[in-house]
């Protein structure tokens, strides 16, 4: 699985990709404020963390534990938050479809 977490500078930049499929509106509230982006390949266990300021150099990572410690939130938590956005959107769509069917 290829994961890209993009925090960027403003909330509209924030997105999480899994295998090139982006999801926006994910909760980034407790992610390290200096995070710019994370690139992670779960198969090869290799990735890189990009920092927004020059205070820290980009950081190579080889485990999820390193990622968790660096960004302040477990990677799995961020993936769970991404999935919640997907699930909520699907539930909303299903509810809207059901409401339309009730009208017909």
C-alpha cells in the first residue's frame, strides 16, 4: 500500500492518498504542525517525512513506529480517520438515495 499524507500550509491542502486515491476533509488536528508531507510504502517499509520549515531536514523512515513518533499521531489513526470520511460520505449518499426512493 502506498500512502501519502499531505498536510501543506492550510486545511484545504490536507489530504490522504492510499494507492493514489485522495480523500480530503480528514482530521489533522493533532498532527505535528511542522509536517508538510509523508510518503510511505508499506510493502517495502520505506518512506520519507517532509517538514514544512528548515528547522528539520526531511527524514527517511523505515517503520510505522518512526512515523508515529515523528508526526505525533499513529499512522493507523490517520488511515482510520481517512476511512471514516469515506464511510460517512457513503452513508450520506445511501441516505439521500433512500430519501429519493421514498418520495417516488
